[in-house]
């Protein structure tokens, strides 16, 4: 399989001018985000949009369509014209698992209803507790969460945050309750505002709240410690929990989108993600810019789906 750099070179070699087809795009391209403004997926979309706009020579519009665990946005893109002008800015939950967790398994299938363009970012999460709750480690959190009915905030059913929380419940035996919101921003607002006590959140959105002392990090969900929080252990290091969970963001188009459009969009996306300033902006948020070819993105999605789908099925069965 070609590396993503070779794939870009191959596309640019056969396209005129700046490297993109003269007839695509000929009008604005819309990136449909399945959450409200301010969350991890929205931030990723707004980081890449200006550079892709410059490369493609057309406006890139970020449009937020929140609700139903991300399914409103996914179905909107699924049913859009397959012409490359309406794209899904996806993440784990909305793309892979929401149809299961929302009990609508026939709503769409990522393998048949969408065309992969490429990944955008990979982001670990942090398990944090609101400042003032007085909890300093996971053992204490799990003990008190069930006994004191401490609530855990989630940005939506079927998100990686939700699934990590369900696995945490199963592994610890703690019977805490999860409250779902419509995205990271309202979820974090509930946490710092006192409605909930703890949460899993992507580093890209929770880091400022850690830095200002609003929340206290107890662990990170990556397999290794996060450079931005070198003193915070991984879940595995915490002693009880042997799992890792990260959130991806990525671009997809409706099934049937012409290959020429997919190639042009993939090339623009991967050239954007190779830009030093874009890499730095993601790093500042605790994320990693992660360019992949469409084929590599397909393989990546299959791996994530195979890993987490049994957990989703178990969550549904235990409701």
C-alpha cells in the first residue's frame, strides 16, 4: 500500500494547476459536524477548514447538526447528493456505534453508506473530577461514585466517552449513573457547573479546564502517558483497569461520490495535516494530526469497529 505522501504525490501529478481538478470543487464544500460548537470534533473541523479552503480554492463551511448521538448529522450526509460537496466530520460514536446505542441499527452502515476520505486527528481522553469534590485517585472515585450517587457527564450515547465509562463501570463494579448531553461543550459545562461530578473528555477540550484548576485529572486513556500531563497515570497504571480508548476524527462522503472528488479531497486533507502549523495546533490541544489514505482509513475503521462493537452490544444488553 502506498504511503499517504506517495498517494498525495500521485494525485497531484495528474491534476492541473495547484494540484486539484479544475472542475472540482466548483462551489463551497460543507463539513457537517455531529455536535454543537466547541467540542473535540468541531475544533478539529475548524482547524483544517481554512487550509483545505486555500488548497481547494473554494470556501469550506463548517455546519453543526447536533442530536441523536450524532445520527442527525450522519443521516443528513448519507442522504445528501453524492457529489463531494457535503462531507461528514465523523468520530467513533456517530459513525460506528450510534445506530446500535440509539436502537436504530438500520439507520446507516459506515461500510456501505459512506466513502472514506481520511482521518484528521487521534485524541486520548482524560478522566477528570470536578475541583472541590475532594477525590484524588480512581479507587476513591469508584468507591464514592456508587455510594454517593455521583453523576458522570457524557457527550452522548455511543461516544467513545460513553463506552469508556461503561467499561470503567464493568471493570470496577461501581454502579455510578451516566448523564448524556449533546456534545462535549454542554457535558463539560455540566461538570464545571456542578451538575455532574466527573467525566471522560478528550484532551483537546478538557485541557484548558485542567490548566485553570476547574477539574482534576485522575488518569488518561491512552496506552502511554500524555506529554501535556506527564504526571497523570494511564488507566492501566492506575492498577485496576487494563484498557485504552482514543477518539478519532475523520472525513467521509456519501456512498457513490466520484473517485475524482474523493482523491482531490484526500489530497487536500493530507496536505493540510502535513503542515507544521496544523500539526502544532493539534498538539497544543493534546491531539495528533493523523493523515491516512482512504484505504488506510477504511482499515482503521474496521479495527476500531471490531474492538468496540462487542462492548456496545454488551452495554445495550445490560440496559
